């Protein structure tokens, strides 16, 4: 169910961003999407049997989507798949036997995420870490609220980003998705909906 909500709210958000930029309520709904995908990465890392294959899939999705993403939103950011991949990589690095090396390597990844302008930046990666390390902590919404406030200051997000806290209450107590999605739907949704929205944008405008 969490995955379906994430997909739906992302679609609503992107429709609002592209076709109805003045309809703020669409963007408010969309604030829920990224944290739910971040939760998916945190839980995916916990349960995956092959994190390298998981990473390769995210990398492939990122490259497949990048050109239509850039054309649709007319920016020079790297799309969210790369942010999710960075979060997955940081989780792996933080579990290295030599913790100090993992910490240093993680800082390098975070610096690259910021410098290369990954969507949601360092805020996005830290959101993944919060969901991974604080999933059983009742204060998880507080931690997410703090990082969202930092995001408002550092990345100058709109105040509606605070609505992302709704995701903490949606996933609280959820260990694993109780609904298994078709793998093609799960991995194909992001690039396909971006491409379709770009085509529709071209037809309308």
C-alpha cells in the first residue's frame, strides 16, 4: 500500500508542477511522495538479498529517466533515482567493518549529492537514514520535522515541504509492504510517467 500511495502522490505532484503550477494543493499532496520512496529504500536495504542488484536497478532507472526528466521540468538537477541510490550507498558504507572509513566515504557521497545537484539533495539522503535508523522510535516524526526545517533553510524549499511529515505517520509501525507490486510496474512507473507527461505537455503546449 505504501508503494501505491507513493506513486499516486508523485503523479499528483508532477501533474501540479507541470500543468497547474498555481494549484498549491496538488503540490501539498505531492510532499508525501518522496519520504515514502525514502522509506522504501530504507526498508529495501534492510530486506534485500542483493543490494548491488538493487543499486544497479536504481542507477539504470536514473539514466533512462534523466533526459525526459530534464526536458519535462526544465532544470539541470539529477533526478530522484540518483538521490535514492546515494541513500542506499550511504547505508552500505555506514555498515562497513571499519566505521571511520564508512563515515568518511559517506561524507564524500553527501558532498557529491550536493555539488552535483541531486533532487532533494542532502535532505533526501538524510531522510532515508532517519527512516532506517529511527523506524522503531516514536520520535521519528520529530526527527523528520527537524530535517525538513533544515531543508527549508538550506535549500529554500517552500513551506509546504512540512507536509512531508504526514509520511512518518503513514509508515509508522509498518515493517514491510503488505502488497507486492509487479516488478515491471514498480520499477517502470517513474520513467514511464515522466515520459508520458512530457509527451502530453508537448501536445497541450
